[in-house]
C-alpha cells in the first residue's frame, strides 16, 4: 500500500493521499444504524475528472476496492469502505460549474452540497427540487442513491432531474451521457443505469440537473384523521384536485409526538382531537401567486373536511417550517430514541393501509415496536424498528420487506440497499434480475473493484 500511496500522490499530490493516522474516522462510515465503520487503507482526494481517472486506473491495476464518498449522509452503508480498500473523497470537487438560466439547468461537481446549490439557484429565481431531508448531502451521493424525499410527489426523485452525467469507469475510461436536453432515443441510457447504482458501476464526476422556477409563496395544512385508511383514501382525491401539492406526508401519533417534542413545537391541537386521531396528514403547497395559493388552501381545507378529517389547521409560517424540519429529522429522533433499524419500503400509495396492517401484525408476532411516517403521496413508508435481538430483528425486517414486495412494492424507496439491506435484497428479489445485475456490474467493472459488498456480495463480478 505504501507503493500505491506514492503512485497516487503523483496523480493528486502527496498532500491529498491520506494513510494511517491521517485518516479521520469519518471516512469509514455513513449514518447507517446497522453497518459497522471500517477504516480504509488509503483516502484519495482528487480535484478533477482526470485525477479520478488516474486514481481508478491505479486501483484497477492493483485490484484495490474503491468506495466513493460525498458527505457521508447516507442511511444504508453504501459509503462504508472495505478495510483494505480506498476511499475516493469528492470534497475537493465541490464546484458549481454553471447555472444556465436559458436552458434551466445546473452543471455541478459531485461534492456540491444541496444547501450550496440551493443558495446559488435562489439568486436566479430557480430551484433544484430534490430534498431528501438533509441539506448537507452531496449531489454525487444523491445521484448514487437516487435520492428522493418529501417533494417527490410533485417533482419526482433524482433520476427524474438528471439530464446528463460525466462518469469514470473502473478502468479509468471517461464517459458522458445525456446533456442539456430533455429527450433522446439514441441507444441505451447509460446515465440512468449509473443513477442509483450506489457507486458500483462508475464514479460520477459531473451532473447536469434540471432547474425550475422558484415559487415565492407557500402554505402548509395539517389534518388529523381517525384512521390511516381515511388518509390514504384522501390522497388520490387531493392529487386529482389539481392543487399540485409540494409535500404530502402522513405521520402517526407516536412519531408526531416524538418529533415535535424534539424541536419543542406545540401545534395547538386540542386534547380531544389528539386522542381521537391515529395519524395526521400534512400538505404543503406552493405557488408563484399569493392569491391563487390562498384559494387553493381554502379549497383543500373544504375538501379535507368532506374526506373525514377531524379538523383542519392552516399552520402559521414559522410553525409550518418547524414541523417540516421536525419531520425531516425523524431519522435522528428515532436514532436518539434507540431505534435498532429503519425501513423505507415503498408500495403503491393505495396499498399503504394493507402494508400498515401487515406491519402491526408482524410487530405483534415478534414482540417488537414499529412506529413511523411516510411520503403518503408516493407510498414510501418510513418505519423505525425497535427490536434489540439481531436474530429476531432480521425476521422482522425480512417480513416487513416481503410484505411490501407482495403488495407490488420494493425494499427501498430512497435510502438504497447498500450494505445494510443487501442480505434482504438478495434473498427476496427476483433471481433473474439479480443475475442480470451481476452481468451489468461485470461489464462496467470487470475486476469488481467498485464498492464490492454493496448491492451484491463482495466476490460477485470480481476477478482480482
């Protein structure tokens, strides 16, 4: 490794190759609850696509496992490296290359944080809409995991916003896909293969992203319901009404109590209503015209009343900001309260009541406690699992994932598979699809150096 470090230093500069005591523990972990940190043998901090290509050529030649790293905010262990491996950190590739106001696109390097991009686009009256709940997350990490978040009901997830990529293959070859255009029928869409591949196919060095006009007016409505079935029945009615909600979330009473207590927020809901409600629906809307937004809020309030809401609250702006912020921090609240794992299974939104009924049965059968909230508009359910026994918890998690898949869903809606969910993914997914993924992996990465152990087993696709 000393010889390799010397060679890497020739590519990126010796001061940007870290070994031994020079490697911070942050390089060995992300925010996954169940994946242990692992200190890599070397950390490399390239500053350009050419340097990334040079680093990967050396890694491929020496058969060294490579894990790409943004800001380490992932929840599935995809940024946890192999103990004998290399971390390629994109902290020096954090430049917004271009804001193209005529084509409404941004061209960014992978180390750019969402908050950084948001601040710059705001000066142009534009917005990049994907927000997975952590504004310090990097764009490269978002692309690698196909990040989603609460705004997906209106704007979709990361893959819907990426128009083009520059990426480096394991061999050091550089490819470009897409560009500043919104449609193409020219061969395979390699960019879409790379998006969501969790660093197993290529390292993204540049992304071309869609931007949208930034609405200046927002309003948030909250409605308690006696049953979750009433909420899920209300969703298609709200979506079909034409108001185009920015956020459409459900929060169960236990989670609401925990997250509001975490930020010290009193929503002013009467005790009688709190006792009658099983879950709450939160709807945020936006518009470029304040009067039109007021009309939409009034129409939504009337609609919610007819759909069975126990009451309807239009939250003051500050309370709305605090509630959304608290909901975005639900993972941290669950972690602070001792959650042993997090599920983000996704099902067709109409199937959420069936899933939650199955969740209740699974929790009771295995003596576990499961609480949650979710993106009601797109069926992505987030559940905190409290079960300290690893064997029992494995059975609980397997049953939860299987229940979601049986309803036409998938194991993960936005957190990814990583290392944390790989076992469940390989056990429950269609083996024909898994075999095809192995062949794709080998085509992109013949020696299996890119993020081995993520999605597929470490030895699959490798010929070290």
